[in-house]
C-alpha cells in the first residue's frame, strides 16, 4: 500500500450506524475508537531487585548479576518478602489477565524452603484478591524454576504484587535464599 497525499494510509469501518472505525496514518500509527486485541500472550519480566521485606529481621541484598539474596538476622523462622509488579490492568481498552507466574530460586540448605507463594492485587478497600498461589514447599540447593498456572485467568483489577513466604531453619551463613528470574504470562 502506498499513498503520497495527506490523510489515512487505509481505513476500515462497518456500514451500520455508529460503527467502529480504524485507520492507519501515513506515519504508520494505528488509530481506533475500540479496543486493540492480539489473541496472544505477553511475557512480562519483573526485576527481583525491587523486592521488599515485611520485617527488619529479613535482609534483602541485590546482587550485580540481577538476583537478590534473602537472609534472616533473627526473629521468627517464617519471613515474608513482597515483589511489586508494575503492570496495567487495562491496556489499549483490553482487560489484562494473569495466566502464569514463573520464578527461579535456590536455597543454601534443603531445610530452608518457600512455604507459600501468591500473586495478589490490592483492592480499593485495602483487602486483596489472590489470582494464583501455592502452599507447596519449594526447596532446591541449585537454581530451580517454578511455574504456577491459573486454569481460568482473572483480570488484574488493582496493584499487583508477588508474596513469598520463606521458612528459615536457621540464621547466618548456610541459610540464605536466592531469587532470580521472575516473569508473568499475561493474556486478554
């Protein structure tokens, strides 16, 4: 398709009254009064370096290779780490749904494990909705990746965050967690 005059490069519309219209400008931009849908999933990567601790007993150290080290200085053997996810709930007029969460981890000891994991969003009233989660114990002393799938994906309707519940059997050297690659699979 080529056009040398001003105006749309091409247009499309229905002949019914108040029909939706779309067009592509000479500059190659797509314009529509409706939604843009792809029918494909999107992989949304999340840096673990944004992780925060629930209490001061949990230390989170970012490492130059892009992962974080989590260690416990004292307090309870159960510690909570939260990873905020900056993702839109609606994109170009289309509701975004969480289909999968993938995260990679390792622990220094097999007696230390991730005892619970959740992907949640916060609602207007301060409560939360869990989109996908697991209460299985995950442990590995070498890098291992876990993927959790939602069989019926739901819309992300608030600020999304990932919650890691960590069980530490001890403190100090030999009792650390490492969180590396994290990504979400998003759908429409």
